[in-house]
C-alpha cells in the first residue's frame, strides 16, 4: 500500500444535522474514503483531527454545528493514477464560474455531476476544482445540491467565509430560489408545503426520502410562473434544506417534477422526453442571495439552452384556459 503523505490544505467541516449522533471515527472512515483505518486512528491519536478546536476521542459522538478539522491526509499514488479531470470537464467547470472573490466561489453546477465523491462516485465538483486549483489553500462546499440539480452552488475559499456562510444558512439569512417543472396544470396558486421529511425509508429495496409526520421539519414555497396543460413552471423557495426536499414535496401535492426518476411519474417523464426533449430532472437553482462580511452577494444562473428549449416547446403547445403566461411572483 502506498505511504501516506500530506498535501497543503486543511479542511474544516461543519457537521450537518443528518450526521448528528454518528461516531467520529465512523464519520472519518466515510469522509476519508480509501485512507487506511490505521492512519485515521493515528491522526486522531496525534491530535491532528480537532473537534471545535480541541482534541477528541474516536468514539466521540458528533453534534450538529460541530466544526471538525481534518488534516490534509491522502494516499500517494503514481502520477498516472492521480485524478485529472478530462480537458472537456475542466473547461466545463472553468466556464461555469458565475462569481468569484477572495472569500467565495459560485458556480453554475452542471446537472449530472455530484458535488463530492461518494458511494459509487469517484469524483465530484469539489474534487475537480481542487485538481484544477492546486494552489488554493482552502476550498470547501458551503452547501449541497443534488447530483441531478443544476444551478448556483457556493464554495468558501477561507475558513472564516465558510463559517459565516453556514451561520447565515442556519439563521435563515440565505435565499435560494429554484425553477422546477411539474406535471400538469398547477392549480394551487402560491402554495406552501409544511410537511416533515424522513430519510432512508426503504421502498422496494431503495432508500428514499418520504413525507412522514415523524420526520424532520421541512417547508417549501411554490409560486407559479407559467402554466400549461402538460406541465407548469414554478419558482420554488425553501425554508429548510432537507435531502430531495423540493422533489418530495412536489410529489406530495401530486405534482411530481419532470424528469424525476426517483419520485416522479414514469409516463409523464416519457411524454416529456419524447415530445418535449427533456432528458434530465428539471430542477435548477436559479438564484442565490447571501450575506458575507457585511456584503449582500446576489448571483443568478440562467436556464441552459436544453431547458429553455423544453419551455419553448411547451409554450408553442395549445395552452389551457387563459393562464399560460404568468409573470414571476413579486418579492
């Protein structure tokens, strides 16, 4: 096995609610995938891993809001095995930058790319960016987007910026708005779904998120933008950031998202693919507003040409009633 070496960047991760109660060593095994357990225990024993600034035991249970310092430990690999994004993927990410300053990087995340590596996924946005920017001393995800979702994704370039952004998220000071295409003619007007969600519910052998009263609180607000007989475009705001929240809440009110192969309607998805050219989930994080260091940063990401083409085809179809072109909701 190759000898472990250090790289230049220390990672500071804030523990999210979904990891609360997990043992530190088990969390590190997942976060440092591929690193030998003996090395994980060594960096714990030597105090290189810190929890809220202090030494910590492997069996310590994590709490939401804890800040974990992870040293730059990885496995040395021969040059031909180190991760290098393809030229096309590298160009795609470089062209996706919407905003950048000394504290913050905001991308228009492409659909189909995970934000980080995980089970069955060798690399994600963060790994690609670290490979493209080896000189960056610090680069961490400030929040998450589902793999299938496109749009505004913020990354912190300093530990201080990461902490401030995550504090703003916890304090409800960050506004994220999405565009979502749902099945049929939306008839609920401006509508709020306040329904708890529970993760890892087994259904047919697959782990799902479900709307269940014993889940965690989740609040989603839907506003109609344009309505058609086949599908309707909505602007969506979320007051909580649960996994698959928009997708599950849309399905909960019988308006599943177009292209959603997990919570959606297979027949509707086929119609959208065959007649309107939609071959992905229609969910796009189109705007992000956040406070940072006394500044208000507002970034927007337009729909890509493929999603615009879907809307154009819907618009050319015969509308239902006289409500086929509604203006976006006033804020």
